[in-house]
C-alpha cells in the first residue's frame, strides 16, 4: 500500500526504468513486509531546470542518475523506514549502478482509513486487508 | 480546500477529462460538505510504464481507465472519507463509465494552519474561512 | 529539507522559472531558518485544463501566473508557516511580478525519521543533521 512517487531526471530507457522500479519494489516489499502485489509506483521525469535537489550542506554529490522517492504509507516503525532507506540504496546500486549518494527518500504517514483500493471501500476497515 | 492530485493513464480527450473532474468534484463537495468553489484539482497523465498500480492481492482488475486520487485535506472523519470513496466511484461510474474497480483513493491529513489560499495569509486562522 | 512541489501553468521561460524558484527558496530559507543548500524543488507545468485552482469562495482572482506550492516538512511552528506564506508572496511579487492573489501554499508535516538525503541513512537520526 505504500504509494511511491518516484522523481527522476529525463534520459532513462524503458528497460532501465523498469529495472529501477523493480529494484525499489523489492526493497519496499522486504522492508515493510507487504504482499508482492502491494505495488503502487508513479514516475515523473524532469529536465534539470525542473528538479533542483541539493544536499542540506551534507556534501552529497548528485548526478543525472539521482532518484527521489516520496512514500505515502500507513504508520511504519522507525526501524522499518531505516531498513527501507538502506535496502533501496543497496538494490539500486547493485542492479542499476546508481550511487547511494544519488538516492533521496521521504516518508509521509497516513492511517488505515485513508486508503480505498477500489470499489469505493476502505479495505483496511472492512476486514478485506 | 482539499487538494486533489489526480493521476491517470494518457488517452482521454479534454471533454472526457472535464467530465471526470466534474464528477470527482461533485462527490467531494457532497462528502466533505465544502463550498462549490473549494475546487483544487491537479491532473497528471502517464504512459503505462510510468504508472504501475496493482491491487495488494485483492484481485481488483485495472484497465486503462484507472484513476488514482490523492487528497490532501484538513482533518475529516472516517465517515466523511468513506462517503467520499463511495460517492466518487458512483459518480465516475454513472457519468464516465469508469468501473469501481478502477478507482483508487488515498487521503493525507494536515491542519488548518497548513493552508494559504492567497495573499500570504492562512485564511483558516484569520477567520476568513 | 522541506521538499517543495511547485505547480504552475505552462508558459514561463527558463529564466523566469529560475527567478521564481530562487524567490521561493529565499523565502523558505528565511522563514524556516534552514541552510542555504537545504533546497529541494520539483516543478510541474500544466495546461489550464489540467490544473483547476479556484478560491473556496474567497473571491481571489487567479491568472495564468498562478503558483501552487506544496511543502513537505518536519514539524514547523504556526509562526514559521505564516512567515513563509507572507515572505513567499512578498518575494514573488517583488522579483517576479506575481500578484499575492496568485500564490497558494499547503504544508504537509512528517517527522525527522522520515528523511534520507542519501547513502541510505536517516541523517536527522544519525546526528549528521
């Protein structure tokens, strides 16, 4: 159920993008312990003038491979989030050659009642999930 | 005041899109009991490779008519949200022939102080709203 | 660290856009008292049919220069947010000739543990920030 908005610079092929999305999904499924089909990913791609991502003075180098992931999720523990950060960078480095310095993540929390996956029902409330 | 980000697959005409947005707005006004001009809708359209929306294993069929609505709102009751989910699918089915299985919704909550509608003022705090 | 999603109508040049983003960033750095390189801005531009922004009945005129800014941030005081609303409209009017009636802002709050700026670490938790 986490909804992932994934913001990238333009320039990837469809194949490269698919590998990237699969890598992020593997990290998410493991870190948050959710079903394999709990996959909701929305990708936007930007010219450099349309996405400015610096480093808060942390001296983190950014390249054109930079990935920003904004996750909207029901409550997750601090440990789950930290695991997600770590696994996502590991997966993206291993399978897509994206440097850990090029991966930024932000989580936004909502509640069980905040999701309807279809049919106009809130499946976490109806007992379907 | 709810802000609605509406994510769709590419392929709708302007007329079809307008009907869709009007339908969602009618459901929102009724469910949340807000003024008619409390309308803030932002639409993005995607190629299938850029928006992957599965079903958490709930066996919900998705088609190219799929609609995802992410609502940012001040606090709403559980009943208001459930009414919004139901009315939105009803309106979209009735006026746009979108199946209830093709409508997914997520709410994110913020506070009264989190909105400035113009003039640099927080209208929920100044008493204007 | 605030992450700013900035939604505009199409039609600005790169130079105009840069002035707009710089103006918003100055307001943000002052209002939230963050480092200069705490800059994370993502811009999307829309046809009028794809972004409908009315006024909740407040009688606020909107033009094609309209700017919507959605801020995701760790907790900020009410005063900080109100300062941000005021400074942003002042900066945009002074440097970009955007009317204060054309600036709408929304804040969404998350926690320190919700940010990883790179390397798979949560820098607010590790003591790096």
